DNA sequence: CTAGGGTTAG
C-alpha cells in the first residue's frame, strides 16, 4: 500500500517535471508556432493520468496570456474545469485578468464572485488585477473607489504595484494632480514610490503642458535618491521637445549619459521627430548619426519620423531616398511610412501621384487606415475635386474605416473650400446630437468656411449657436469671428469681441492682432489700426509679412509726424531678431 | 511608465 503510493507519487513527480521542462522551453520560444505548441502540450497534459495539478496548467496558460491570447486562455481554463480540475485563487485571478483585457468587465466580476463563493478571500494579486483591469477598461473611477475601500476597510496592505496602477489610472483620465497627491502620500508612508511611479506622473505632467512642474518633480525624485530611468528621461525629453525646448532636451540627453543611463532608440527617435516637426530635418539627420555612433540602430519608427519630416517640407525625393535607405537595412515600410508620403503628394497637389500611391499601398497588401483616407480626402478637396472626395468618404465607411473627428474637420473644411458651405451645413445638421455637434474646432471650420463663401450671416448664426450651446470659443474661433465682423464693416463689434475674448480668459495672439490690423487698414480705418498695432507690439507680438508690407505701402501717404511713422521706425529696428534660434542645437548632440 | 502618420484662423 505504502509502496504503491510512493511509486505513484514518484511517477507523478517525474511526469510533472517533464511537463515543467517543456513549459520552460516554450517560455523561451518565440514565433508563430508558440501558441500551437502550447495547445498541443495542453492536450497532452489533459490526457495524462493522473492529471497534472492546476498549478502546472496555470503555468502553461500564463504563457498564453503573456502573448495576449486571452480568449484562448479562458477556453483552456474552461476545459480543465470540465475535466474536474478546480481553479485555485491564482487561476481565477488569471481568468479575471483575461476577461478585463477582453473588455468583459462583468464576466471578470463574476469570476470574483466565484472566488468569494469558494471561500478563499482574494489576495493582493487579485486586487491588483482588479484595479489594473478596471483602469485598462477605462473604469478608473471604480478602480479608485475599490482602492479607497481596500484602504478604508484594511482589506489588504497596498504594495507598489497597486499604487502604480492607481497612479496610472489617475494620470490616464487627466487627474494628474490627484496622482501627485497619491505620490506624496506614498512618500510619507511606508510603501515608498519608485522610479516607475515618478515617471508616470512626470510623463503626465509633460502631457498636461506642465513641463516645468515635471522638471521640478524630477529634481525632487533625484534628491530623494531615486535614480531616473530611460523612461523618465524619455518623458522629459519628449515634454521639452513638444514645447520647442530642443536645446534643453539635448542637454537632458547629455545629462542621462553622464549619469550612466543609456538612451535607447526611442530616445533618439523623440529627438528626430521633434527636429523634423520644427522644420530642421538637418538636425534630425544629425540625431540619427549620433545614435548610429552609439551603436543603436534606427528602426522603422525612426525612419518614418525622418520621412515625415521631408514630406512636410515637400522634399518627396529625399523622403523616397530615406525609404530606400531603410529597405537596405531590411526594414519594411509600413502604412505610416506611406501615409507620410501620401501627405507629401497631397500637400503639393500632386494628386495623380497621390492616387497612384493610394492604389500601390493596397497592391502591397497594406490596408489604408483612417489616416490614409483622411489624407487622400484632403488631397482631393485641395485639388478641387469635392465629388471624388465625397465618394471616397463613403467608400472608407463601406470598407469599415470609421471617420474620426479629424476626418470630419477635413471633410467640412474641404467642402467649404470648394464653395459648398450650404451643403456642409446641411450635412452638419443631419448628423444628430453626437460629439461632432459639440466640437469647437468644427464650428470654427464652418464659421470660417461660410465667411470664405461670402455667407457672413450663416457665420454669425453659427457663432451665436455655439455660445447658446455653452461651447467655449478658442483663439481661432474668436479670430475668425473678428474677421467676419470686420469684413461686414462692424468695427465696433470687432473691437468689442477682442475685449470680450480676453474677459473670457482667451488671450488674443499674433494672428488675431495681425488679422484685425489688416482688416482695419484695408478699410482705411488708420486711427484704429494704429492703436491696435501699438497694443500688439506692446504685448510682444510682431506684424507678419502681410501686415508689414501693407505698412510699407502706407509710408508715402502718411504725414511725417503721424504716430504711424514712429511705429514703423520701431518696427524696422526690431527686425531680424528671430533668426538665432536653431544654432545651438546641432552642437549639443555630438 | 515606453518614441511614429491625417485637421481648423493670417
């Protein structure tokens, strides 16, 4: 009797270790066959008598979860349960995770109910899975509520992972200040924040345009002896770049290397992208050289940034050369690569080549996405073919690519640009009460579109309408509206609106002032133009080239002691002050 | 926590 049991146990252990070895082998395997191999192993395990334990099955299924085959994982759990093997807390927690990832939150919660029914209290890992899952499913509020309940009722002691999930959730929904509070709470307590927590909040602050606060937090973190990681630096470099602070970003790169943190391909890609966006592809190329010198290989994303940079400047041939360069490195251009190229053609109104490329993309087996269609739409409108554009707009929906807000911006702008503002308004009205009707950008496009079509009344009605709806006009909306009023000769109202926008917390910018000054000059309201010109200069804005040349043409016709004369003098002396921006940058990255 | 593409005022 005893001998039999021992032999059995011995046999069972041997088979388990056999499976364990194969599970371990699979763990380090990669490629497409991995799932198939795992499934085969699963079947073998299922047939084994006596069957392996739930622990062994969970090990295997966890591998399948890691490659994101959540529904497969769930079906395997179901199979073993049908075979009479009961899930333990670990297995149930993995199931919850799968349901959440599949956006089946309610099923996940049903599994939680099973956990309670089985009489095991959930452990920290279960709660972490729940909170993380709720955040992933965009149910951050519930995640935070659960977290608070756990704290309040002392159901568990939150660890760094739980704090991390909550901080991440708060940042995700834009409550960065709450995340910051939680970070302070951690600093004061026993579960101290680590780089990940700081990095999440730093990244979120940067995305909230509070780069300086992010830098402050970075300094504080360093003071506390927490070492920054590549991710921390990437967030800061990205934030700085987004606000044109490339020189500081480059300094940050230096700083990280001095501290022994190696920048990654992504770090350089951020810089490449940023240099391209602000028009300096030359610096972008230098950044690529710098990364290669460090033994890093530019990837598709890096090359795409460069290609986009060239396309934005209309240098399509150079962009194509970059594509050749990346293909030599055996990197395959993707839809994003071609979208940039398509955008290049469309912006240059090379519509035949754009159409050709659009076909070529599909011949290559790539599927045009919202970006592709939106870009092509814009090209068709821009080259004066609104009918073809409308047709494509229908086609994209038929092909299952739903237009997004930007597609609609392009559509309505395109229609108005082609004199179809009445059709645009009809279409706008027919769209019902969805998010589009509350989009201030779309209203701005329509107002300006009606203005360009000469329908000033429609423009003014739209403005009243958006105010009635409680929408907040932005600088662009006000600027367009001021133009409408000026062109109607309603100078008093235009000036009132200029004051009112400020009262509403929306400061006029350089474009606003240039537009109003130009309109006043066009209609020979020189006194008014002069006052506003003075005001704009005092606020640190300078006339654009149009305003400037209008002023120059005025010189012969105004008196020597006119105030306009002194303004012109003032202007000629500050000319040329903007040209020393980009020099410092190329020198910093070496 | 992790870099890339399409949109609106002169």
